[in-house]
C-alpha cells in the first residue's frame, strides 16, 4: 500500500530507533529528563526563541499556546481554513473559554486583508466587548494545499498585530517545510511571531511529539497549561530522542518530499478527469478535485475508495477535494505507481 493520506504516517528512521533505545531518561515533571532538556534547548535555538517545550501533539501545542497568551473570554483571530479552527475540536472554546474570531483565508493561506483590518479597526475595548487576545497564522497552510506564507507577509502581520498590542502565534506544524521551500533559515519566519508550534511527527518523521517555543515567560505559562491539559509526561526522553534526530537529520530532506509532490502534481494535472493547478503545489501537500465529466461517474468518496482498492491511500478534504501528502518512505517509484493507479481508476 502506498500511503499518501498524511505525512503523519511516517515511521521512525533507523537512527531514531537507535536514539530512542539509547536515550538517557529522567522524570520530566521534575525537569530531570536530560534528553528532553537537550531537545528543548536545540529546538529553541533552531527557531530562534528563548525557550521551548515538548508537547505530545500539535493540537496540545496550539491549545497550550492559546491558553498561555489569553484569558477566558478573549477572542482569538483565526483563518477560516486553519487547522486550529477546522480540526482541533473547538478546544480553545471548550477548555479555555476563548472565542474564535474567524477571518476568511484566501487560497494562498493568507488572511483576507479587508476582513482582518475591519476586525482590528472596529475593535474598541469596553465592558461589552470580548477582548482581542491573539492572532494565529498557519505556515505552511494545510487546507490551502501546503501553501507557504512569505517572511514579508509574516512581518506585515506582526507589525499590524503590534499596532493593536496583539501577540502572534504560528501554527507551524510544517514550518520547516515552508523554510525549505523558501530556501531560508526557519528563523526568517519564526522571528515574526511571539510563539510557534511545530510538529516533530509530520515530515520530520518522528513517531510522536510537537514543540512550542517563545519567550521564557511564555514557556513558563505554557508549561502550566500543558500540565492542566494532562500533557506533563515523565520519561518522555524516548520521544525527545527521536525529536533530536528529526531536527538534526530530517529537515533538509523535506526538499525530496516537495520534489515528489511536484512530480505527483504534474502527473495528476495531465490526467484526464483530474482538476489541479500545479502552481498551487509548493511543498509536500497536493490537493485536487475531479472534473465535472468524471463526477458523472464517480464522486470523491468513490474515487478514494477505488484508489484504495488499487493500492494507494489518499484523504478526502470535504467539498469534493482530495489530498495526497508525500513524506519519508515515499520514493519516486511510488509516485509513478500512484499515477498509474489513478489513471486506471479514472479510465
Ligand atoms: N494535521 C493532520 C490532520 O489533523 C488533518 C494532517 O494529517 O495533516 N496544525 C496543522 C497545520 C496540522 O496539519 C495538524 C495535523 C496539527 C496542527 C495537529 O497536529 P496533531 O495531529 O499532532 O495534533
């Protein structure tokens, strides 16, 4: 089976398994796991922040960050297509008493400028109004096809937020993909945010784990939130050990995933029945749809099912959109096999 449902399906590399087996461990609730401490210091340094914190998942990382920045009843500005709003089960409302202030996302992952400016311009705090607490960005942008936000755009958002005394949090689950695609150090992106969450367990291929990073004061607060959410783990150096390998050995190879995604996109775009603009594919995510003609015969659900039977797994995104994600473990041959399977299915 060729599994392109997500880059979360990656299995640890041999070096990770070795590092996990040999990891020096301690109780992290006492701050005594040397491998976690080493990974957190490395992670903070990589993204140019004072401190970092290991969290079990990206979802807990984003939630801990939102809770650290905001108080109950605050509004968090999010994009309409962002993961925090679409796929995190409303955690910020359920557990934090926060309100989502939703601004439309454009297909390139940016926030619709007029709507964002209107939210900020119309905001005057008084006792009737929920306080604006945070602006969230996502880079790369998952539901926008792995779109990359440029450092210039991030700087612009930072400066806009600063004018309104608003901190900025980046859901950077795939921020290393963004940096590799742009050919810049990831700090070019993370310097423009107060906090960042990135996943070790996606393209970087670690089995578990995410990191949040920011100022020391922010991490102190986020550490408390992680505890409240039940994310204070013990000998989790076995997770951090794989994370160290992820950060030191697995970043540059993301370029390979991007190349495979571009190959897949080009093949799909020239397949009758598939609708895809190759220029939208910038990183490891390929999102496409079926033509009206093909939809006379099959919808996205039937396409994904038939493709599964042909040995390839992809995911449905809703609205007739289908997603394929390249990752460690997928080779150029797998892309060719995938294209052959798609052509059989749509024939
Ligand atoms: N995304 C998963 C699914 O939840 C959709 C995937 O397969 O892409 N931020 C972004 C941008 C993400 O894409 C994800 C996971 C998360 C946060 C949450 O990470 P986890 O799954 O570790 O909680």
